[in-house]
């Protein structure tokens, strides 16, 4: 796949997959601008193994990282523009805290 080859050439093989506590993982991200069914502002959509994470959305590293991006360097005003940040974590084990953990054990 050309997209995977391009990403690998830019990130380097070591930058794509990692291991945490013996479990391999990969973090995939994407950004969208605009859209009909979304209000203006910065919206973070989180997924774990392709399942949407609905709990504690503003209290995790994905939201904190999105807030730290200097969006104005890309001529994006997060107060006026419709910005979607998509973060997907894929792993054999994903640690959950709080409410999310209770839902993952159902």
C-alpha cells in the first residue's frame, strides 16, 4: 500500500510500532477540517481497537496533546473552524482507568 510505505519512509520503522509492558501497540491519527454535522471547535474522537471510547473524553493524553498543538501555525482557528482529531490505539492490551475499565470488562 502506497500510504503505508510513505508513512514508513517518513516515520522510520522504529517510529511506527512500539511495545509497552510487553504488549505491542500502534497509535494512528488523523485530522479533519470542516463538515456539516459538527460544531465549530476542536473535537477529539478516540478509538481503542476500532471501538469508540465514550468515557472521560477530556481527561486523557489524546485531548491534552490536541490542545497543545499550535494550530495557528497551520492557519487553523480552533474557535472558528471545525476541527476533528482522530486517535486510534491498537494493541493486544489497552489499559483503561475509571469508568472505561468497567465497560471493558462487560
